[in-house]
C-alpha cells in the first residue's frame, strides 16, 4: 500500500535547472514533468513565474498541456520585497497568476542574510514572510515555505531561525522546508537540528539539501529519520554547484531500505527508465555510478565477486536490480576468472558451466590477450567472437576472406591544419565472398572512416544485415610502456546496431591495422547469426547458396 502522507517534492525544473550546462526549453520542461508524474512524485516545482520568462510560459502552457495524474504543480518565488505590500508586489502577483495549487516561497532564516543580502530588519523579514503566506493562503493556495540557509542560520541565531518557522506556520504554511542552501552540513548536524526544530515548534517540516559535502542524500535521509515529512530533491541530483539531493536515490532508499512505500513498487520498477528519459531530455550525461539506476550500479568486474554472484546475486548486491528497473551485468577483463566468463556467457545467451574446459580456455585467452593490450570490458562483440571459437572448438568461421586492404592519404593544398579540405583519405579492400573476388573503394575523413565505407561498399550488397551497422565512436590508446609486448595501439570501436550498442577491440603495432581488426570483428559479429547469408553476390547472376558455417 503506497504511503500517501509523505511528500515527495521534485524541484528538477527549478533548482535542478540552476545546474551549469542545463538549458531546458518549455517543451523539455513539460516532458520532464510528465516523466516525474509517471514516476509518482507528489509535487513538481515548475520554476519561478514572473522572474524567468520561460517559467512563466511553462505554467501558462501547463494549464492546457499537462494532464498530471498524480502530481500537483508548484510555483516557486520569493516573499514580498521589503516595504512592499504582498498584494501589489509584482513577483507575488506573478505567483498567483501561475494558477498552481501550490506555491513555494523562499524566505530568509539566517540573520546575516536578512541584514546583508536583503538589507532589511529582522522584524520586517518576519513580516514579509507572514504577510506573503497569509495573502497566498487567503487566495486559496497551499503554501510551502523554503527556509533558506536554515542550518547555518540555526547555528548563528537559533531563536530567529525558529521564529521564521513559527511565523510561516502561524500564517498558514502547510510545511516549512529546512534548507541546507550552502550544502555544508553533515548528517548528524541535520538530524539534530530537524529533531530540535520539530520538538520546539511542532510544525510539519520538510528538507531541502545541497550536495557540497557529498552528503545531500544522507542529510535528507537523516532529516526524514528525524521527522521531516517532505523530501525535496531533483532527478539525478541536478542543481547549482554540486547539485541537490538525488530524489531518485532518496525514493529508492525510502522504499527499499526504510520500507516506506512513497511510490508503489510497480512505479519504482520504472525508476531507471525515468532516469534515462530525463537524461535524454536534459542532454546531460548521467553518471554510470549513480546509485540504483546507474549503468554500473549492478555491474561486476572482479573475479571473486563473479564467483560468489554465480551462487547467489545477493552476495555482492545490496538489493535486486529489477526492483528499480536496472539489470546485473558482468564485465570481462583480466581481473576476472572462469566465473566471470560463465556469467558473461550466460548474459549473452550461452549455456555454459564454469568448470568446463571451454570456459577455462576462454578465461586464459582473455588474460593473455589483455596482457598484450586488449581490453574486452567495452568490447563485448570481440569477446563473443572469442567465446564462440572456444565453444565450437574451431577457428572463427568466416563468411568472407580478406585478400588485401590499403589506405592512402592525399596531401592538401599545403595550407595544412585540421580543416584543410584538400586532405583526402581513400581505402581499398579486396575480399573474397564464397570464392568470388570483390574490390571496393571508400573515402572518408580519416583511415577508419574510409575503411568502414569501403567495407560497407564491398559487403552490404551481399549481406544486407550490415547496412544497419553504424559506427558511433572510435577511441585509440597508445600502449607504449603499458604492456611488455610490441603492440603499440589499442583501438576500441562502438557501434549502434538497431537499438543495441556494442563494441569491438583491435590491437596492433600499427594504429590503422588495429582499427582494421576492430572493424572486421564488427562485421563478423553482425554476421554470426545472420540467417540471410549472401543473397546475391556482386556479379553473380543466380542467388548464391546460403552460407553454412
Ligand atoms: C537558494 C535559491 O536557490 S533561491 C532561488 C534562486 N533563483 C534565482 O535567483 C533565479 C531567478 N532569479 C531572477 O530571475 C532574478 O534574480 C530576480 C527576477 C528574482 C530578481 O532580479 P533583480 O530584480 O534584477 O534583482 P537581483 O537578481 O539583482 O537581486 C535579487 C533581489 O532579490 C532580493 N531577495 C533575495 N532573497 C529574497 C527573499 N528571500 N525574499 C525577497 N527578496 C529577496 C535581493 O535582496 C535583491 O533585491 P534588490 O534588487 O533590492 O537588491
Ligand atoms: C530554496 C533553495 O533552493 C535553497 O535554499 O537551496
């Protein structure tokens, strides 16, 4: 049964948008709000109407375009200006004009900030808070008050900080949210201040933490344990400076560690998908190491871990990945043994046993190859080719043979420089498909691009499956000094193949040859299980017999 009373308050669209590098259009903001609603947060703070024109527009469009099923919208803004009555303060009027059920006011609770930043008296600040809250409540809004710099203010002048909380609540604020605005607090301090404030005021409290000590989530959890009933945070912990508390982590912690079903379990299982969707919209890379939903959150590299995980996944995982929509992954590397190979093989759909000779041989080969410069961690396709060789006990079967390949780079006008358009690269490949010789040439902005184009030109007519193969990333690492071998370069190539992304690796003394090996692995990988073997070879008048490995 979902816990109704606890308030999950998302501020991705306001405080999260204060993150360096985040620029959201109104369209993006509407889409993020829909994702958060689907996840099941209770409140979505859409921005500061009247201050940020885009946010004013967001609230205008939200009225007709956002059909929220679960969440309610909150507009954020400041208390009235000193000396200006709330009803005529333009910012306060803009808050009402946003027509949201909830308005969240930021209010100063630190005496130094009142004097130096607001440049007014302590009494006037309290009057600004009380007057603005009363005005908004009178207008029919639910009001939350974010007590800015509360924890620092509490240390400096406890009575004044408490007076801010009491003033806001007496004026009608439903929840007073204690903010660690500078993010400098630690969990024990937060827990103590929340508990004391609660005991001394009896007011319903929330928590809003920044991550400047790396403790935003821990501080939020400590505050909740101490009695806070509203948790504010952002998707992926987006926010100013070091960010805010990551609301995704807070949600998963509450449900899975505290047994508080703040979102139903079926929505929690959509957490990773929500995270991916929001990262797409913000165009900010999400951290692979993000708790619960990061790509690496349940990914295992060490052999000893893999050995235990084979027996029971709980031995090296704090929770079950599927509960948050994530999945366990195994990485193959020289840090693994037979168990890592077995787990990876099973992940790839092969039924193998750790004790088998094939797995032992594959483990030995991975260690040997990695000591010569290979890296299979992000070259899962190259690993699968190696595994197949061991499982079938035969060298790799090849749907085509390479007769020769060459690359030429033609110098430019002499002006040189990276953008000298006259520099051209041409690659020629000569291949044999079922005994027929095919020659093709490709041009590109460099050797890899030209070789890739030439390979496609030669093979796509024979193997239609190759047409969907798209090279998306290329990385070269100079290995001199890293290994004892003569290999000089390791090339890792990533491909997009329909919805899948995978990689290959090539190692050679020559960088272009290393690239060629990685390119060939990709082609062989796509053709591993392609039922449409060469349909019509170039120059053939009759369809060729299906290829049999
Ligand atoms: C902790 C937080 O993250 S709170 C949210 C912060 N978010 C933002 O600031 C984003 C939106 N802000 C803005 O667009 C602009 O700063 C505006 C429109 C609010 C104000 O712009 P301007 O009028 O040009 O003022 P400016 O930005 O220079 O300074 C802010 C003013 O707000 C006042 N102010 C600061 N905090 C508060 C508060 N809690 N209550 C009322 N007024 C406040 C300051 O004293 C200053 O007043 P002044 O103009 O009399 O010096
Ligand atoms: C209100 C807010 O964002 C803060 O104090 O950090």
